[in-house]
C-alpha cells in the first residue's frame, strides 16, 4: 500500500504536468492569435493601398479651420493641410498664403483656392484696367502692394538700347494668382498705358520691383 508521502508526490507530479500542458496551450493560442491579427492587418493595409491606387493620385490642399470673412488677413492658425483624391476647382493655396487677404468668404472646412484671395475686381480704380502679368516675382507679393514693372526684351529681336526697360512705375497690385505653372499679378494700369504693358507682357520677361510704402520699414 503506497505511503502518504508517495501519494502526495504523485499528486504534485500530476498537477505539474497539467500546469505545463495549460501553459503550452496558452502559448500556442497566443501565437495563433498574433498570427491571425498580423494577417488581418496586412490584408487591411493591402486593401487600403488598392483603393488608393484605384482612386488615383492625391492632391495636397489647404482648408479653412474656421469661417474666413472677406477682408480677413490670413494667419497660420486659419489653415490646415489635407490630402484629396480629386483636384480642387482652382489651384490649391500653399503655405505662402499666410498674410494674404480674403476677397471671397470661405466657410469652415472648405478648400481655400486662388479665387478666394486678393482684392475683388470691383476694387479696380476708376480710369484704370486690370492687366495680368506673369512673373516669378509675384510669388512674394500681395494684393495692394505697389510695384514698378520692368521688361527684358530679346536683344536678337529688339535692337537698340538696354534690353531691360521700365514699363510702368507705381502700379497697384489688385490680385495675386499662384498656380503650379507659375505666379501672376493683376495690376491696376492707367488706360493710356494699357497697350504698353500688354506689348511688354507679350514680348519679354516681366520683373516686378516692390515700392516701399511711406511710414513702413
């Protein structure tokens, strides 16, 4: 007949074996769960990538964090960037829109585009016409800035004198447009100088020189 000590030892061995089996089963179950989760995550990521490719390229746009009324000068807290799969109706406004003035009100969450910026056409002074000039210099300028306009002509086509000439001085910018293809400024040009500016735009490279405003440094 087994002694009490032998019986107790046998019970302990059975408990140890049972505990080891349970631990092994728990480890196997945990490994299977981790594997299933990894497969599910990978499948979800692949599905998202497939959807993204099906929708096409994404576009970075700037949207209003809150309503932006006409006349408001844009600050960094007014805007945030987001990705869209369809392009906006007009070119997107990048970070350098900071400091621009809102011409057309923008509602919260709407894409801010070039048509919302600058001064409305109604602000063209009497006796002038709005003339659009394409120039890289416009990228650093804003509506209501005053500029001198210069044109650099091709010396092979236009001989005589300096190739760079002043076209108009003290022109007020009434609108700035920035696109992926370049920047342009719409200037308030006196009626008698419109043909001269138009010829310069068609014939050479335009440069805009900012004129200091009295009282500002």
